[in-house]
């Protein structure tokens, strides 16, 4: 299983917090284009960046994470069969 940013949750939390992309990027110590690419799903954020984004939004890291199942991993339905 691979952990990535839930780009929809990230953008939603940023907007609800009243932060622009530029402000959140500055507070998280990343560039605005990098944040834009993360929110667009064009780039993933590593664990350190996810932590800084969560801190800048004052939320738990798990609030902005998504777990992706790799193609080689069995899906729950397949396991039960």
C-alpha cells in the first residue's frame, strides 16, 4: 500500500482555513507551483512535506493522506473468494 496526499481533502482544508495556495505553500516551506501540482494530482508529497502541510493547516497528517492499493495487492473481495 502506498500513502499519498488526498488532493481533494488538502484543497478543501486549505479553502476552509481561508488560505490561498501561495500562503499555504509559504507556511509549509514549499513553492506555490509545487503545491499547485500536488493539489492537481500531478505530483506527490513525501512524508516530510505531508507533515509540514498538515502543520500549516493545523490538522493531523492523516487528514490529508490517502492510501492507494497497488495493482499487485489483493482487493478485499478477491481475498474473501
